[in-house]
C-alpha cells in the first residue's frame, strides 16, 4: 500500500480544480480515490467529490463519474447517512445526464431519505436534489404540485444562509419565479420580480442579466410584447453575447417572437441571423471542450513511450526491484520555452545521476518522467544537484517503491503528480 | 404515492386534499429509505397529514380503527403531546407544512419501531409483521380469509404486542421521545420562519 500525505494530495487536487486543468484532474481523481479508499479516508473522498463532480459532469465526463461512484459505493455504509446519501445523489446525477430518467429519479429519492437521517439536516443538498427531481418529474405532475415543489425548494435553499449576495438571492428565487411564470401565477411572479429589481448587482454580471432577463420574461409571458421588446433589446445591446450564452439565446427567442407578433418583420429576420450565429458559436465551444489535449511524442532523444515504460517497470517492480519515479513539470513557465527547458533538464539529469537512468520520456509538452534505481536518501540530493545546474526552477515530484510495499508504475507516477500539484497549490497561496 | 385506506372518515373534498398531498412524491421520498412505499407506513403518513392539515379532525372510522389498530394508536400517542399540538398550530390549512410535519413524525415512528420495538418482538412476530407489511390488512377480515380462520388471531396478537411495546417506550423513554418531537418541531419552525422571510412583501 502506497503511503501518502492526504492533505497534500487533496491540496493538489483542489489546485487542479481551481485552475481548470481537467485532463490532469480526470486521471488524478481516479488514482486519488483508489488510494484514499485503501487508506479509509472516506470523508476526504466525499469532500473531493463535492467539488470535482459538478465540474466533471459539466465537462460531460459522465462515464468517469459513474466509474468513481461505483468504486466508492461498496466502501460506504448505509449507517453513515450523509456519505451514503451523497453517493446516491451522485448516482442520480449520472443517470440524469445519460437521460435514464427512472433510474435518476430512484437514486435522487433514495438520497433524500438518507439526508433526512442526518444531524444537522443538509438543507442545501436536499434543495438541489429536489430541484433536479422537479425537473425530472415535471411532465407527470400537476401545476399545483410543481408550484409546491418550487416553493419548498426556494425555502430549503434559503435555510441557514447568511450574508447573501445578489447572486445568492437570485439563485434562491429563480426556480420559483420561472415556475410561477410557466404556470401563469403572474401576481406571485410579479411580487418576486419586485424583490429582484431591488437588488444591487455588479454591472454586466450574470445576476444582473438574470434580473433583467426575469423582467423581460414577465412582460413576455403576460403578452405585453411592446414592453418586452423594449426591455429585451436593451439586454441584447447591454450584455456581451458570448458570455451566458444560454440566457442570451433565450433573450433572442423572446425578441424574435415579440418582433413577429408586433409585425416588425425585417427586425425579426435580423435577430434570427444574430441568434443563429450565436447558436453556432455555442456549438463550436462545446466541440472544443470535448477535444482531448494532444500528447506530443519524441520531444526528447531516445525516449521510451509511457506505455512501454509502464510495462517494463511493472514487471521489474513485481520481481522486487526498487525504483524511484521522478516527474518534472514546467507548466508554470511560458509555453514557447517549455520544450527547451525539458531538454535542459534532461541534460542535467544525465550528467547528475551516476547510475544510468532506466527509462525516461516526455509525458506532454510540459512534463517529463524518469525512472531511476535508487532510494530516497540519494534521490533527494541528486534532484537538488540537477536543479542547481538549471537557470530555472521546475516543479517536481518523486515517489519510490520498496520491497515492503510494491506499488505499480502508475501509482508511483500519480503520486509524483500529486506532489507537483500540491506544490503549485502552495505557490498560489503565497502569491 | 397511492392512497391507502384512512383510519379517518373522509368526505370527497378531504379525499381530494389527501390525494393532492400524496402527489408530492418527491417530498414523501424524505420518509426513511425503504418505507415510503410500504402501505403500512404510507397509511401512517397519511394519518399524520390529515391530523396536521385539518383544524377539526374528521371522525375516526370505527371499523377501520380496529383493522389498522397500530396506526390508530400511533396517531393518538403523538396527538396527545404538547409538542405535536404546537406543530399543528403551524400546519393547519397549509399543505406543504402539513406534509413536512407528517414526514418528520412518520420518521420518528419508523425509528422507534426499528430501533426499539422490533428488538423486543419474538422473531416469528417480526417475520409475520414484515411478511404482511405490503398487504392491505383489511384482507384478514374478509370472507375469503374467514373460511381459513374465523378470526385473524396471530395478526391481532402481533399488532397488540407492537402497540404494547410502543406505549411502554413512550412511558419509559418519555425524554427520548420528547427530544425527537422537539427536533421535528424545530425542523418545521425553521422551515416556516425561512418561508416567511423569503416570501413576505
């Protein structure tokens, strides 16, 4: 079993989340979860999940989330109501995204039962679960039921919240307001709109857009098309179109419909063109998100591929050979200089390590990995010597095997990454 | 959630109110996992909702209180307490409040049954009770059953034992029972006050 400093592992993971390094996050999360489970750090796993899973799901990494949830579930006992409830909740998310509605509803509802066993009751988790359930069950429920749900959700969202920003307040009312409009409860909707309009929102912020959008929708739904058109035109000129695209697309839909109803046909056609261009922009954005970061090959001479390296090292480890894996990272430097830096590092490594480097390769444009046959006492001193010869200070992480605990190459590699990301997270704290 | 027979005599309007409440499946899912679809506990949940929703309770159905005797005793035990009466002051006429109060009280009963009563019952009684948890107990009193047994002796014996243990718990563990009721009241109060803060003009 690979020993690890849990706090460093988590700091490193949080750094990846905050810096939107999703590729590294995806692979590190799988490694980290396995390690934390082995060492019984279930609560840390849940803390990681709470932060990482919404991001993973936004990035459409549903299969990874499903795999992670299935990995953790057997280790969580039903007696541990909050943890068990959370795992059911994440399962609900997965099925929600892959459009397995019945399964999603089942898991979300199960999670509610467990949340209610907790002390204190996790009102925010309950609110989010109820919100997703309301969306899933909308088509099979009456208007009155939907309104009840919306009201209850708003209240649960608001319990125990203090120091609320305009963003929090908009978030609390938004679902209830939309439900009121949809169900033509215009008096109730107007009462909420008046509250929202009293908020002071930062200029051009999302919450300001939401409030102005709410006003547009009120006049549109109450068929006051002239006022709605006036307001929505102001929104479309005031806010940048490529931010909050889904809200802007909705505004365009309203503007087009209002223009048509008021028989402003040329304006409606122009708006349609602008809307189509924005829709296309959104599609391009989504395509870019789904593209993987390309892994370059052979940036260093005589390198071995990572896959082959894994095979050779794992064979040797299984036979009791002890290795140290060292990873260098120059991602914090200018992109144009990274390859040169990795080459300089390689020269320094060859000159400093008196025993031959067993394997090495570039992992990507800003990372390289070395496998050397020595233990900790020597590795630290030698890395110091390598760094002393360089005109720059790369980040690095290393991890060694021992005869007592035989990890895999991948575990050594990922633990080395963990130390690098931890170091980056500490650098951010200082700056 | 499907309506089950109530221990109260409901008129058409009251029947529709209960149906409307039971249509909020997502809220009823807040009942303890595994119990929100068991007729025995759905019935108890319904009874609690009716108690909390109507200022003046409908009359008990004398036949059904004999059949669903456990549910009848439970609602009586809860309704007698000052804390539950205080909760009712916040729930009368408000569907969502009455639903949430019913959820918390049903959960309290389920916990008492699982953690206390179940441990004291003979294993064969536990098995009987759980075997028929999904059945409508009115079947024990119909003509078809009466051909097998003129009187459902074991059924009545098991229910009587449960009721006896339940009342014993309330007598001997009154502090623990009151603590749970106070938590339920606090949950409801927090909800009601937050709602007032959020939706007052």
